[in-house]
C-alpha cells in the first residue's frame, strides 16, 4: 500500500531538550518528571516549562511521533484537520487575560467553539484541512494540546492549582459538547442523547481513531423527519479515563436530562439514551447487560482501576446500586432494520461471583444472565469504560424513576488501518470508517424512531 503522509501546520515542533520516556503515572508530579516535559512552541509569551502534565498531555510533545516522521503526532493531526489557527488563537487569547474574574467563562467559551467547529467540520458545514471530515482525531489532539496549554499557562494574576484545575474542567466539558445539549421545546419532538468516546490505546498506536467518537460528531444536532414525527439527536464525547468517570462526567452529561423537574440540575427531558463505543472487528453489538465492576485495564493516562464502579455523587441512584442493569433499547427493531455492512446482535452472557462467593477467584463463573444475589465481574461488553458508560447512564435512569425509558449501549466495529504504520490515513481506511459510522448513525435513528409516540 502506498504511503500517505499529510502535511501539518508548524505547531508544536520545538525540539525536546531532554528525551525522557513517558512515565506510567497518571500525572507527572515530581520535579524531575516535570522537568523532562519540554514545552512545545507556543503562540504567546505567557507559558513556562515545569508543569505537572497528564500522560495524555505529555503525548503532545514534539518528539512523540509516528514512525518515520520528525513532526509530533499531535501537530500532524491538528494541521491535517485544519485546527492549527484555532489552537493559535486559543494560546494567544490566554495571554491576554489579566484577571481571574471572567477567565473561566472565556476558557469555557473557547472550548464550546472547539466542539462546534469539530461538529460543523464533520457534518460538512465547514471545510477545514486535508484529512477526511469523518476523522475524529484532529478534535482529540487539539483538545489535548489546549489542555496542555492551560496547564503550562502563566497568567498575569495569581491562580491556585485548584482554580486552574477547575478552569481545565470547564474547558474540557465544553469541548466535549457537555453543557451545550439543547433540545427544541416542542412536545411533538422525540429526543435522544447519545455519547461516543475519545480515541484510546495510544501506546499501541498514536494514529488510533475511535469510530464511536466520530459517530458522535455526525449525530450531534441530527434531525430525522418522518410522517409520524421528528427525532432530534444530541451527542457528547466521553474521555477514556477512570478519574473523569469517578468525578462524575457521565452523570454531569446525562443527568440534567433524566432527573425530575424539581431537581436543581434539571434542564429538560429526553426520550432515549444511548452510549456508544468500539468493539472487535465486524461486529455491531447491542449489549444486554451492564455490570458494576471495573476490570483493571489501563486508561489514556495509564491509570489502572480494579473493583466496583464508584457511586454517583450528587445524582440519584438506586439503593443499593444493582450489580447488573438490563438494556431497555428497542434491540429487536434495531436488529430487524437490516442495516449494514455488519451484523447486529443482542450480545448476552455475563461473568459473576455467585451469591456469597465474592471475592473468591475460583468462584467466578460465566452465565447467560445474572443469578440472584450475584456480584458482577464482567458484562457482555466487558468491564472497561464502555461498559461503565452504559452502567452509569442507566443507573441514573433508574435512580430518576425512569425504568421504562429506552437506554443502553451499542458497541460498533473497530477499524482496519493502513499497512504503513506511519500513514495517517488512506482511501481504504476512510471508506471503512465511513461504513462503520453510517451504520451506527442508522442504528441510532432506528432507536429514535421506535420511541415516536
């Protein structure tokens, strides 16, 4: 296969002063580790080295490259997607802020602009860059570069670590579409809220794409008009990090649309919820169950978490939280719709500790469905963050008293990448991803249409 190399903007190309390996810690907190994280070139004079960076933010460094390239992978994807000017404006804007009051709002607004730009680019409303419009990677790398800039920013005013972290959270939420969900105030409209995920497994390959995140960009704001009524879909993008889940990002995204009207965070009501993530090749699985257990796989910050899913602070949930939650999505309608190219199935089968046996490893067993009183070890879709996104949204749905509302998880096919490990893309790769995304969009629409009155 011929090599495909896209040109990148001249961002993040300063050479590393010390070429240390990435640490395995969630955040490089020691002085020595922080000193090894040389800063990329910035469009402004208000940045300094020495900040404690997450592993994700360390990957923005210019010496973290694809095979055969002398340009940082982050710079390649940011330039290929046409996001270079947006990043430059972000960096320069930070340097103009001269007081804490109002700075958070500015940063949040810039995050919202990034999300909206990515959605418009994905849906063909804005022409940017050279890489395929369906590509989710420019958004991921631009967001990560902006978060690194916030981490290394030296403002003109005092800024505590807590205030900085709060500002990064504001930006992150906005750049994922969280807080920008808006449904029409029309009783005749059926509403859906869906989520995709960031790319992940970047230690295996920096060029990884996530078709669930790319699908979210295609689905955000989508309207389906039929004689029976209108379906409106809004979408958000979830991170692949245990810490963010523990801090409530899933509940913060879905909760305002599920809680009762008298709840202080209520923003409206939604008719269907669906989380989406990537699974094995050539499969489109509607997960029958979500389980309340984490299996310990590392996240994008190389953090490992093993044990029960944490509680949802400040949000309603059943007491006690269930070990397994069954899907209420219209799976038969989705299967019967005949979408392609991949077969659609209801994926069942769980792994559990039978009642009274937890945590004896020899007692773990597989079964078609949970037995009474058992403890979850794994659901049909595993025990990683995809399973947890289904569990948290549907635990919230049950806690809000909406047991009949359609909710669940769709696992979609993984992708086949170009043979050349240094190639960002190829026509075959783009066609494959488009086929996966188009089928995902069709399945989401089927679920929405099923909810029409």
